[in-house]
């Protein structure tokens, strides 16, 4: 009986070597370990054996059973691995195929240029001050030295809000970011009215004008205002700041130029140009004259300083303001300001 069991084990293990797939493996299991297998018969016959034989045969049968079960499990695992290897060896991956495109969102060119400007001025020590878009006549004009009836108001055709009972101080959509200068100075001066802290900030945001819309004019656009106030600030500081901005925006060889001008809230006042980065000042389709007109600037008018809570006998300051879209149009070669808010994906996807 012991010999028979040993033979049975040898035979089963030999047969297992030839098993090549799951079906054959199952047939093998039924044949050697199934309910009507010879091994199971042996277990059934143990009772008929003599007292001496029974434990020996029983132990041997158990050993054979365990050996076969272990062999079955490892063969099953081997078959699984072989199947996987076969699948992998026939699978082909063409690494030269183009990737699947996926839709990617992007920042609006306006946001991109604003962030670039924030970075440039942040590195020069300017903080951002956000001011309201709905203003009063007082802040938008009067405190900036445009009294009622002042002719310079005509340069900024204004959207007034239809709120009755405000007399000479109607509500309006701000026509420029300059009223933020007054808010900013007053907020800082309130911290220490006797000795207000110096100011170095930029004031970005939307402004609104009743314009005839064309390739260069929109009824709303972004401005970036700058304001620096402190003891001993000079026009050279203004020039250095704007030249540095030009270099960072358009490259190290970018040059700036100032032309005498007039704004009620600065004295002296100047418009500033940046030498065209396309033609280097020779004159081309982008600039015409070789210079790009960027915006206005000047030394803060004493009346404006006083209205902001800064004593003009102790403080001086410079200010500037320009159209953000104008910068973006120059930098990216965008020919028409109306593209910015049409939300045409063919335009937006280029940035
Ligand atoms: N606020 C002016 C405008 O919108 C631009 C401007 C000019 C702002 C000179 C300034 C400045 O701060 O100093 O036309």
C-alpha cells in the first residue's frame, strides 16, 4: 500500500509536468485529488486495514495529498505567469505614435500681462492697491484737480450712474485708475496723520469710457497706475522706474523717452514712450515713428498730495498710468483691442 501511494505520487507529479493549460490542470485535479481518485479511495479504505498498517498508510496518504496540492498550486501559478508572458510577447507598443491631445485651459492674455507687470513692480518694491470701479465725481475728478467744468474732463467721456439727488457729486464708472491714488494716500495717512508713511504702489483695474469703439478704443479696458510718495522723490526716480519696466518688458536694450504734456493731477507732466522693440527705433508697421506711446506720468501735483493727506512741503511723489491692453498688443503683436473681450477661442488659444 505504501509503495502504491509512492507510485501514485510519482505518476501524478510526472503527469503534472505535461499540463499546459487551465482545462488540463482541472482534469488533472479531478483525476488525482478528486472525490473518486485512487487517493481518496485509499482514505476510504483505511478502516479495513490492520491496526499496525493504518497509521502508516494514513500518514503517507496525507503526505501524498499535501504534496499534490502544493504541486497543483505552484503549477497553477506557473501557468498564469506563462500566459502573461505570452500575451506580453505578442503585444506591440508603437512609441512613435502621436500622443492623445488633451484640452488644456490657459490664462487670458490680459491676465498674463497683468501678472507679468505685477512681478516687475513687485521686484521694485511696489505693492498692489485695489480701488473701486464705481466712483464719485469728487474722487474721479475734483480731488485730482479737475474742478467742475474743467476742460480736461472732456478727454475722458464719462458714464454717469443714474442715481438722483447727488448734486455736484454724481456717481460714475471710473474713467481712470488715478482716483485710487487719493484712496491709497488717505488710507495710509490715516495710519499716522502727523507723519504719513511713504507710498510705493501700483493700482491696476478696469476703467470705463464712453468711446467710439474701433481697433484702438474700447469702452472698457485695464489701466495700471503707479504712485510713489516720500521725502525727496524726484523725476529721476520716475524715469528710472519706467526705464526699468521697459527693459523688463521688452528686453535690456529697450529705451524710454518723455514728452512734455499736461494732466491736472501732475506737474510737470509727461507722456512716455518706449523705443519700438520690433524695429529698434527705425520705424515700422507696429510703431510708425520708432517709438511706442505707452501712457502718462509726472510729479504728483501739490493739490493732489494735500488732498491725499500728505504735506507737499515735506513730500514729493511721482505717478504714472497706462493702458494694459496697449502693452499686451505691442508685446504680442495684437492688431485690434476688440479681440480681448470677444472670447473667440481662435484668439484665446494663441496664448
Ligand atoms: N489718468 C490718466 C489717463 O487715464 C493717465 C495718467 C497720466 C495717470 C499721468 C497718471 C499720470 O498717474 O501721472 O489718461
